[in-house]
């Protein structure tokens, strides 16, 4: 519940500062970083 509350608060701050376009751009950047990290973990050579 705390993570959801913190996420909602951060989302509200981003919307207040940059509008919904800024929120969608921020979400896209976070998803690209997450995909890169998942790729590195999945294809990690030992």
C-alpha cells in the first residue's frame, strides 16, 4: 500500500509539473530501462 501511495504521489507531482504528456514520457523511459535490465539479466553469460 505504501508503494502505491508513493507512486500516486510521484505521478501527481509529474502531472503537476509537466502535464500528462510528461507522465507518459516518464513512464516510457522507465519501461525502456526496465526492458534493458531484464534483457541483461535474462541473457547474462556466466
